[in-house]
C-alpha cells in the first residue's frame, strides 16, 4: 500500500481535459508519461523519475505526471499507439517529445531543462524562446523546431581541448573515431566563448576549480565534433579498388557485436567508452545521446540545415610525384573547393596494388612507367566529403584522357608539363 502511495505522489494522474489544463499551470518542468488505458503508464521509467526527483531536489520546478491519452482531448493523436511517449512541458508549453522508454535520453533532457530553469532563476541566462510542439495525427510528424528526433537520430558532441589542439592531436583523434565506424557529421575549429563553455560543462559548475577550467577552455582554439553511431561502412585502407572514387563496402574495423536477435540493433560500446579504451578521452570531453539540434546549434550553427544537405564521401589518392612536390598546394585546392578532409594517410603501394588500382590504363603504352611511378614512393590517401562529392571531384580533376586534358584544361592541377597521365584520382 505504501508503494502505491509513493507512486501517486511521484506522478500526478491526468485523466480528463480539465486536469490537463490544470497541469499546464505548473511552474518549471513537468515530465508527462502519455499512456493508453489498456496498458497503463510506463513502470520501467518510474525508478528513474524517483531517482531524479531525489537527486535534483527541485520540488518547486520539477514535476511528473501520467496522462491517459484516451481521456484527454489534447492527446487524441497519441491514442491507439503502443510506444511510450514522454512530453516535456515548461511553464505551460510542450517544448519536447521523446518516443520510447530511452532512460539515458530522457534523463539527459530532464537534467538539461532543469539546469536551464536554475540558470534563469539565478539571472544567468534569458529564457529560450521555445517553439511549442503541435501534436499531429501522423506518427512521423513532430512539428516545431524544438521537437526531439526519434531515438535513432542521436548525436554526441566532442570538444577537443585547446592543449590537445596545440599538441596536434586532432587528426589522430579523428582517425580513431572514423576507424571505429563512428561518423563525424560536422566539425569546426573555434575559440569557445565563456557562455559556450558554461553551457556545455554546466554539470561541473559546482566544482571548486570550475572558474579556472573556464579560463583554460577559452584560452585557445578548440575543435568541435558532432558524431553519430553511423549506419554506413567506411572505406578500408587495406582494400585496393579499380575505381578509387568509390566507397569500400567493407568495415574499417570489427568493433560491432552481432545482434542478439534479428529485431535488435547491433550492440556496440558508447562513444565515450571507445574514447576511454583508446586512451584519448583525456584530450576531449563528450556529451552523448543528444537529439535536440538546438543544443548542437550552440556550437555548430545551422546543424539541422547542414544535415539536410546530401553529402557524398569519396576515396582519393595523390600519387608519389604530386605528393612529394605539391602536397600542400593540392590540399589547399581541395579544401577551397568545399571538400572536408575526414582522414588522410600516407601509404606505399605494392606493384600488385598499383596494377589493380590503375587497371583502366593497362593497355596504354605508358602503363609500365605509370606503375613504376605509383610504387616509387609514398602516396597520400584521402577520405573526402562534400555535397555532390563524386561529381565535383570529377570536375575538379578534369578529363580522363591526356589528350582532352591538354586541349581543354592545360592548367589543371593534376597535370604537369611533360606528364602523360593525371597525378591524382
């Protein structure tokens, strides 16, 4: 009986429109478990809610409720749905929605919103202009810019610290991230403002050395990465292909475990766990399971717009002569053309690898000289990404035959005086 009483005290019951309207008068944050009469509230989340209620100790601004979709007119779009839905109401406005009993994600959103309420009350920040979510009949439509994406679309933000940037650790960290099949969705190198540091590290604000840490984080350039788990396989450096512009279908590394059942996603370690295992977590700090792009926009403006652009990834190779003589010039041109260099690695091709890679030229008179050139020293392999990446790369390197190149594009970067073939693919 005592247990039942505790549950009632933890979550207010909303079973009619009048009680719903009354709930909207709550001050601060109200987390609402929308349920169906035939299955009841999500009991799996009640332990989490009770824990947060006790730890945050904010009875005035943190409230929990259960709302029966069948009995509340406003919740009509959620009727006859078997998936749990959690709504986040701030001062009478529904500002966020999460589908599914994803405890880490729900927990993070509660903590983030409560921290915002604390800062607003202390005069440390202005209340955000939330866009209220409009409920729709469609399962897939979450109107409003503040709506939360499905739990499949989660991101992590990694901030590579100024001392690691100075120590030239950025490329090493990015390579390890890509090797593990995580995807770098966006990146930026910038001097963080004090407001950005306090926002990202709000959970450390009560530590005695926090002000010194803020000074350190604003003392030099940091590197911001937005990372996702990734569904596509990355190119393999060990696999030679006849067309170096296509992506490999093989994984870079075997870090994913076999799913325990066909209906489940492959289980893998978290981004934070991977960084710790690779002993690089000391160089960067991570915020995981982010689905609100407003949070990401603080560090990577217009992230949602960037995600809407279709990016293509390609594998390119700078041959030895060009790599040795004009590497920096070529890399600058590539970046000026809008490509991002996700990864670069110096490699030395064997004769067999070179023949496989240059198979399209095997009937040309210069094929022997080409293979000799390709194996004469180190080449530079690049993973590049850009909107319409493959098409733009072909346009950048120009015609595929020497005759066309000499006639139409004599000054193209890939051709040098006296060369019989392009210097990169």
